[in-house]
C-alpha cells in the first residue's frame, strides 16, 4: 500500500485551470487563500487511495479535524451535514470529506463510524503522518499536539485550523468557508457556484463509491 501511495503521489500532476476565474467577484477566494493548492493523497475506510483528482466532475467540501475533538469538529461536521441536507438533489454533485489530523489514533474504522453519525455521505480520510501533514500543508492547515505535563503519550488534544474548503469539479480550490459560518449561507454560496459552473460540473464523470 505504501508503494502504491508513493506511486500515486508522483503521478498527481497539475489540474485544469481553476474554476475560480468563472466565479462572481463576491465568491472569489480571499487574498490570503491564494496559496492553497488543494492537493491530498490519503486513504478511505476501505484502504483505497484517494486524491483530490478522484472526484472529477464533482465538487468537494472538506474539513480537517479528529475524532477526539471535543467541540470544533463535531460542530463543523454538523454544519457540513446541514449543508448537504439544504442542497437537496444538488448534493449529488458534491462529495463531503473529513480529513483527520490525528492519524495515530484515528483508525479507518473509527473515522467511518464517526462521520456516519453526522451523515453517511461524508467520507473520512486518513493516512501516514507524513501524507496527512502534506495534505494539511497544501490547504494551509496548521495543527499540533497539545499534551498536559505528565499525561500519557496517547492522551492529548490537537490544536488545528478550522473551517471548510470547497474544491471544484477539476479538483482545484475555489474558496474557504470560515468556522461557524451559518450552514444556510454556505449552502447558498455553493449553489451559486454550482450554477456558475453548470456546464463543467455536468460533464461526464465516473462516480466515486462512498464508504
């Protein structure tokens, strides 16, 4: 599996031009988000390698977190589930993803059960600490372990960036939604973005099976 992931990581090339150029001005990425590359290469609960190029023709809405998170992650995933619900049938053109920043403790099985609690359509992704770190860096996501003095090695919190990221049907970054932004507002903006890129998002693609 490691050899497969390495080979795939080398094969991930530049995607088509970003869809951001077609967006209304108010939906364009903020200046501070310009360096986000949106690349990742991880594994789903079934051990399959998954990259940002595996959902060609569909939008992606993803966030980073971990299953032991006491507040931010459950709140974000609850909002993500609400976004999916509010999109209705349009949610078929969107894949929701949760990427762990705690691969040492978040097993594939625990991730699958965790995201399914919020919405079974959300896919949990994990990988080696190195691949998780590369994925986080490509989205400018910062995270680090926080352990109380004298606490056991496996008892710690993870301080991490919050928010949700939207990728276009070409796997490229479109924009970031800030943490605690109302789900109704996120869903409406995603709907506007989908409408602005309808010809591209409707292009033929092979659906990616959910876990």
